[in-house]
């Protein structure tokens, strides 16, 4: 019953805050919900000096939710499948080279650059952190969040060919980033002395290639089943079973569930598959169903992110380190994109200032917070959680609200 009450409260708050945003603020959903929830939580903090009933209730909700498990093991698969399902496959196919490099080499480069920069920055605040833990932070903060990116870019008026690069990169670097994080996590947890390069490469390859292979298989099975019937209700159930069953299979065999869901969503959402396997009515209902799932989970997610402020532990210098980490992460992202963009712009028609727009439009979100929550105390969980939260809030509220203006400026 407790979980039903918690779910009810979250959905009610999401509906209320969503209504306020649509009626008054008119901001993109991710920005509006996070802003309203943070303000709501700060108001509750103020009220707690008189009566702490509401603060205790909000703390009860947060402490009874395993945010990391909920997002990474449950919600993420549904949201990535929905995002991939509605991605322009033709544009993504044209820009598959840059997307692949951005989401692999770009993430690895950014992980190293951020980790190194943070390692030398933290002593400025009297914080001495082992290099491997700084690399771990670099891994969790480097992937851009497709959940935050897709909703905001649609309202920002980003050119389609640039949107395909940013969204495609976010869909895939999310899965790659989680694998990189888990790989470094195992090294940090076991100790650098037990590091086995061959085993690490094998683990990385199994997670990535296995996840993509599973996604292709799930997409093909769903396509074959949907092609043999014409019943939109059952066909929706087929896609739902592919996501839920595929997630369990991926977790059981230690494959990347995010990459599996992105791949399956791209296969099912491909125009050729749609034309041969779905009637117009089925296509409409499948799209609407997954749009609704995506919207519901997104609203809950950003309400939860806003409420996660309650779990922060502010040590000496933590907040200042977080503020200084914002420009460091942005500069490192810009640097990690330089070589790939310069290499591919000779072959593909890139819009002006692609690097700048991709840097500012590469938002961080719930995935980074979830990974930070998974750190141990020895790995400086409290410090890196505060830094991550500051970066995520800045990313969504500041970058998210200004990326549209940046795009318009360079369009003119």
C-alpha cells in the first residue's frame, strides 16, 4: 500500500505541476517541472521552521524510493524505446557516422578529460580525491540525457539534421556511458591492482554488442509478429512485451538494456517496418500509446529530480566545487567533440557552430543523478552527488531555456 500511496502522490504532483507549467509558465516540460518542484521543495523547507509535517512527508517519499534502480532498471527502458520509436530514422541513418563516434569516442574522451580536470580542481577546495573516483565521476556526467534533450530540442527549433545528431548521440551515448561507468566502477571497487585489460574489454564488448544484438532480435521478432495481424491493441501489447521482456533478458545476461531498447525502438519505428507491419490505425495508436508512456514517466522523473535535493549532504566546499565543475564539464564536452566534428564536416553538411550548439544542447539529467546515487561512501558519493546535482540543474534550467536562443542567433 505504501508504494501505491507514493505513486499516487507523485502522479498527483506531476499533474498539478504540469498544469501550472502549461497554464502559467509555458516552459518545456522538463524545465517547468524541475523548476516548480525545486521551488515547491524550498517552500516546504521554509514552512518546516513552523511545521515540519510536509517536509517529513516529502522525505518519506524520497527515502522509500530507490531512484537508481527505478530509473536505470525500470523507467529508462520504456523512455528510450519511446524516444527511439519517434526518432527520424532516415536522418539518423545519414548521420550514423558522427552519431557513432560522438557516442563512443566522444564519451570516452570526455570521461578522461572531466575526470582529470576534476582531480586537479578539487584540491582548490581542500578536497583530496583519488584519481579513479574522479574518472568515475567523469563517466557518470559525460553522457547527455536523451530524456531531457528530446523534449527541449523540439521546442528550440533546432535544424533537423543537427537534431538528428544530438538526439542520436544522446540515445546511444546513454547506453555507452552506463557501460563505461560500470566498467570503471568495477575497477575502482576491486582495486587498480586487480585490473585485467583483456577482461575489461571483453566485458565492455559483451555489454555493448550484446545489447545491440538483443535489440535487433527484439525489433525483428516484434516486426514479424505485427506483420501477421491487424489489431492495434495486440500490436501495442507486442511492443510493450518487447520492452519489458527485453529488459529482463538484458539484465539476466548482463547486456546493455538501454542499447537494446534504443535499437529495438529504431527497428520498430523505421518507416519501412511501419509501412509493411502496421496499418494507419495501428501506427497512430502505437505512437500515441508510447507518447503517453513517455510523457507520464518524464513528468514523474523530473518531479523526482527536483525532490532529490532533500538527499544532498552539503560538506565544506561541495557547492562551490559544483559551480566550478559546470564550466569544466562544458569545456570538456566542447573539446571531446572537436575532432569528430572537424573530421565529418568535410563529408556531411554541418550547420554553422555545430560544436557550440551540441555543447550547450547536450543536457544532463536523471541518468547522471541515478549513477551518482549508486556510488559508495568510499567513492565520495556525497561530494559527487552534490556536484552532479548542480550540473544537472544548471543544464536543464539554464542551458535548456537558452539553447533555443542560441540556435536562432546562428540561424540569422
